[in-house]
C-alpha cells in the first residue's frame, strides 16, 4: 500500500492564521519535508505540537536530489507532509517536482488548504478576479530575474 503526500499551507505572517488541520498533520506525518527546518521548528513551537516523524530539508537547492528519496518513502507507505516557509507548497515554492513524481507513481496527493500570497494579493487588489495570470514573483534584487 502506498502512502500519501500532503501539501500543507503555512501562515504567511501570523501563526494564528495556521489552518486547523496543520497541527494534526504535523503530528501524524512519518516524514516532514520542510523548505526551512528552522522555520518549521518555530512554527511547531508556536502551534505547541511535537512532530513524531523524521524532518528533512526540501528546498530549491536540493529538490531534484531529495524527490526520489521522498517518493520511495511514499511507495513504502509513509505519510509525507510538505511545508514551505510561508504559503502553499508548489506556488512559487518547492513542491511541484515531488507532486509530479507522486502523481506519476499513482500516489495519493492531498492538501491542507492554507494561505497563498498570490491569492491574498489578488483578493485585496480591487482587480477583477474571474481571470488572472500568475507568472511568478518579481525578483528581490534589480537585474536578478
């Protein structure tokens, strides 16, 4: 029996914005793949939860190398939770490679809905929201895009 990949939205700023299911998923996961393990530690402390699973780093620099390892855990029946620094995995954050690999192997992929900077900005922009195109965030430094 294969495991389940869970993408969990994390607070963009205020920990009180954490989805209610996030704490339960943090405690239930066999493996937690975190974009930044230090931020994950701060989040679990703020939510007053103690993850039982193994925590591994999963960020842009190791995403390609770490994905096969996580897929093998999933094939072996593990529940893998993917969290990013802030917002939703795969949306301008690591995750799409792991999701694609899981889908390709027939592994169940689900999500704990949470905050998204893209949708939050769109919602408060006053722009029509029935159609939009997101092409990523602008570069942090001029000329780095």
